[in-house]
């Protein structure tokens, strides 16, 4: 089974997903192994994520995602228990991604420069000094711990950026093309033959689609890959206003009338989607290699026991990532 993480946009600029072998634990999959120490949340390969590091991430994720349009969600007016579970899931996903990319860095001898290490040290000093006593007590982290966390995060970011630089960002207009069309789908073959007859007779396709389709809508905008391959082969060869014949797919029959074979605005936007998919493929290939070499284990007892105190009003820090990014850009 795979160790597949749900999508987290905050970690890097695109969505990442990593996989390892194991068994399911909530929305992640992990190994249960007693080799994780009492202060270790999880291990991947020979790397251990400490409780201190998990709490620093947890504290910051709480405050980054704990408000919407200036409204504090950590009050009695909201379900803070559910929110805590969600923030913990997000934190675990974030951390495992950082550690996986650090493993990749080890294998490929990617290291931080002296300037990058100095940036981590300076950022750690600033961030640690910004913590209140309550926050220092909650995380248990010292300035040296923060520095080491920053080094791992900076290295993960560096690996990610190098990997993304290798992605081919050339996308042809045809590959990115987004079409607009009327669509009609029926599951019954005899009904499909009847509809084909009405099309051949000259019935207005829009009226047929609005009357007979079994789909939720009969007017769609779509790119390649959103319908079965059998559909793409036919529909992306239609000219504007042209109507297809019956296309057998999805245990039924599709009919399309092309309204616009190239929506320029949406096609340009789709180029970015295609590039993102290529980036994801690069990461997936890395994981396929790593999962043959490493396994992970998680201290579920420790992780399940972590929570925020009842009065979390002094736990307001949310500048961990922002502080490092500021120094790395200097």
C-alpha cells in the first residue's frame, strides 16, 4: 500500500504528494513501529522528526489557517476540536514532505551554501526571539532547534526548486486546448440509436441535449483528459458547430456538438495546469524510487496525545515560514 498524502498548497508553490509503503492511519499511511522514541513523532529512513519540530509547525499552521477574513476561528463559536484535527493532519503532511525532500537531497548530495546556512541561523535568532514564553513552553524548542528546522526546510525548498527547474514548460496550443460544447449522454443503446436518427433528420442538437441527456448539464467546457480517451479522439477533431456521431464510452453513448473548438482564455490557463501536472510527475517519479529504499514509522500514541491548551490565546506565532523566506531572499 502507498504512503500518499493529501494535497497541501502551503508547503511549496504547487501541490505535492509522496508515497511510502504501510497501512492506513486517518488520511495518511504509516508503519507502526516501536523504534520511534518517546520524543519522535515519525521516522523516514534514518531521519527522525522530533515532537519539538512538530509542535513548531503545528503552532504556525494553527495561526496561518486559524482565521478567515480577520475572523478568529479558535473561539467557542467554532468547532475547535475538529479544527485541531485538521491542523494536525496538515502539519503531518507538511513535515513528511520536508523530510522526503531532505532524503532526496542526501542521495543526490544537495547541500545548502554558506550563505543559506547563515540565513537559517539569522532567521532562527529572529524567530526564536519573537516567541512568547507561552509559545516557547508549548514547543519546547530552543534557538538551536529552530535553526536545524530551518536548515531542513531550506534544503527541502532548494531541492523542490531545482526539480521544478527541470520541468519542460513548453506546452503546445493543441495540447492545452479547451473546448466548449453541448454534450448528450445516454446509457441505453436503443435510445442512442433513436437520438442518432433525430440528429440525422435535422433536429436541433441543443434541444436534444437538454431533453435527453442523463448528465447534470448539457453545456460544458473541457480540456483533454476530462472525458474518456474514446471521446477525446473524436471531439478534439470536430470543427465549430459540427456534431459527432455516437461515441461508446462510460457504459453508454456520448454525442457532442462543438460550440468553440478553441477557447483562447481558458486554453492559456490550462497550460499552467499541464505544467503543474508535469511537476507532479517529476515528484511522483522520485517517490517511486525512494519507496523502494526506505520505510517510515510513526509514534501514533505521541501524536494522538498532542493538543492545544484550553487557553491558547498566547499561542499566536505564525511567522516561522515567512521569517526564513525573508532571509533566504536577502
